[in-house]
C-alpha cells in the first residue's frame, strides 16, 4: 500500500462520539509505553502524526486518523500500568472494551506487544477477552531493534506456546521496529488486503 495522505481527524472520549462511517477502521492498542505512537508515525512516514511521550499513559482518548481518504486508524489508550489514578485506568479499560465491541466498522484491532519481555499476563488476558468477544485482532511485536533477532524470536515463541494452551489457532503476527521501519510493508499490505476483501 502506498500512503498518499494521513491526517489527524479528532479525539474522542467514547466510541459513541466517533463519527459513523462505512469506511473500514483499524485500531492500535497495547500496554502503556509499548510504542503505539512511534509505530503509527513510522507506518505513515510522519514524525508528528501521533504524539509520542516518554511518560506511560500519554494517550487518554480515542485518537482517530484518516488514511488515503478511504480508511481510518484509531490510536487507543494504553491498558495496564500508567502514571494515573487507578480510577482513570479503569476508565481507559472501559473505553477500550466498549470501542472494541461496539465500533461497527472496526476490521482489525492490532494488539501491540513489547518484544523485549516474556509473555505478560495483561497482554494474554486482553487477547483472551478479545477472543471471547469475537473481536478480530492481530499481534504486532514492537521495539524489535532493542534485542537480537534470536531473543525476539524466543519471546514470540513463548507467547505462541502460552496462547496455544487455550487457542486452537493463532492470529496473524507482525514484528516491528519504529527505528528501523521494520514491519511497515507487511502491516500496510495486510490492511490493503483486508480492505480489498471488504469490496468483494
């Protein structure tokens, strides 16, 4: 997929405020500080399209972008740890869950996972919940440049082993690095293919 345009639309406090549209929408979600904004900026080759921060919990709203004037991307708040009150974390989780279940034009939710770590309970638990709710999702491992390829692959294999204890099959998996632009072509081609399937 060639990116011709990528523009910020607006921020919303709930899925109900997001504009209704027949255009396909994709969303990025993950634990706080997993590198969502950096990955978005890399995918669309715009350094400041999504705001990045060293402080976990920066994204607190549904930030929506329109890509090539024919599909949407939503940047969701991080779940899990964030330097905010526990009540605010609950609000973030409610926002994410309601969006995932109720956003009618959502085609795929990309669950971003820090490739540097062993399988995390909140990542596994969130994906289990998506499966139970039949929300289509893919896994995108971030920050792959921070480890050797063998170490990254080891952590991914461990995730697969943990998931296959409960899952009959695994979702699509992408390995990414915002620094090295790793995974850019694969993710954009995947989205293009899903968009094409909608038109058939």
